[in-house]
C-alpha cells in the first residue's frame, strides 16, 4: 500500500512522474449561464494533471474556437502565464452567442528525450453558453481527435463518458486511451501509482467508455504513432499523436 | 455590479429548463433589440408573446413573437442604464427570459 506522500517524496528526488503529461485547456466554467457573466477564462498548459506538475508549453501552433461550424483563430489573444509552476497561456473569451464553443489547441511538437519521441497533443474542450447545448457533438477535423458520443459537459460524477477515437478522420480500432484526473485541490490519494493514469482501450469501432468516480476535470488522451516519423539531428524519431479532450463531471446535487 | 443586477432581476422570474423547453437569447444591435426564441429541439415557437420588463419587474411593453425565430423592436427609451428583462411566453408553460444588462445594451447601442 503506497500513499501519495511517499510518491511525492520520490518525485522530489527526481524519480520522474508516474503520471502522463497532457495538453490541457481548462475553462473557468463549461456551462456558462447568463447569470455567470458573458465570458469564459481559459487556461492552456502542458502538465501532469494528477500530480499538479507543470511543464513548459511553448506558444502553440494553433488555438481556435469553433461555433456553429465556424472556426476562428484566437492565437493572437493568448497571453503568457504560469500554470502548475510552469509557463502556459491564458485568455478571456467573450461568449457573444449561445451554443457550444469548442476550444482547440495544436501545440508545437515536443521532444521527449526520456521516451525518444516527439509528442503532439491535439487538445480540446467544449463550453456550452447560455443554456444551449447545440453543437455538443462537433467534430473539428483535427489530425487526431476524440469525437464525443456523450455530451462532453453536463455529466454527473459516475456517468460514463463515451467517445470515438479518430486519426486522419477514421476511427482507430482498439485505440489506447489514457485517463487522468486534474487534482486541482492537491488532495487526491492513490493506493498505487497505477491509479494515477488509468488506461482503457477502445473497441473495434474506436469507441471507448469511462465512468468518472469523482467530480472535476478529467482528461482523456488517445495516443497513436504517426505513420511518418519526425527528424531530429538527421535521425528518424517516432511522433506520438495525442487526441486529448477535457471533460468535467459534476457532483450529484440534492 | 452586473451580477448583482442580474441576481435581482432573475429572482423576479422563475423559468425552469426542462425537456423541449424554450430557450431565449437577446442582444442589442443598432439600438434594436433582437430576441431569439427556439425550443431545445430547434423548432421555432409559432405563437406567443414577449414582455419587456424593467429592473423593478414593471412591464414596459409587449410584442408578438415573430414565427421566423427572431423578433426585433426598438430598445425602449430610458432603460439603457438599468437594463431590461425580456420574458418570452410561447404558451403551454414554455417560457424563458434573457436579462439585457446595462453592459449588454451599451455594447449594441449605435454600434456596427
């Protein structure tokens, strides 16, 4: 039985994280009502969400919002900030219209020397404005993408979240999906490091299912290796493509 | 400021969100109020009434719903500083509202 304080101590010694790193887009609210105001704050990072450890997020190659089929770049409106102790980006986005606004980030490929691989996590999250959920199942056409089958907001803790993993527009049979909780309070405990990142597989149609045990933000990352390698100092290296979606589950009300 | 104003206005009306219920969104453009009303199914209410109410809950005026989905009328004078509530009743218990805050109105007054 291993408890988090021990894991944390080991981490401090430089043992390396047990969790996965995730591209992250975390909005201040994903169901914005008219009483909440007229904008949403967005925090972009590259982090270990369970352990609360930030990594450097370089300026993304793309950051967009998609609403009613129209995609607009927000790249110029990002400003640098610090998230989980590391450089990230933030902005406040005015919600001018009702409906689902999908925010998506394409980071620059990240060189991970420990794994001898380049990593690109195509990351997105869905925000419903003013009680209107139209567009909740929007597919953005990213290189790799989790297309939601469950509404990616308005979920109770304990509900399942289902999605289809796609790569180049096609479902990925038996895709591996890593699931991790964003421990914003820093108080989650695990009986084993195996519980920090849970791994599930999609079925033959690329459909995966996960029931979140607790309220809060959960990240789903479906990982594939790009058919084409990337070059580093003249040598071919694998390029890991991640389809990441951030989904919030709500505490059951009384 | 805005939150406080909305909270007071919102208490005046209770509109629960249920299946196939009405969804109302309003904005101001060129001093005209645009009221969009649709059921959650996407269908448009064919009949019904819009009540414009001041920040004390007093009715200012009424308009019939435009069956095309967007009802437009001039912003009533003298209410820009305090905001108005747009109440839409499409009958059979299908009602919803949108609070046009002073900020919402300022954004659309004499704008593009």
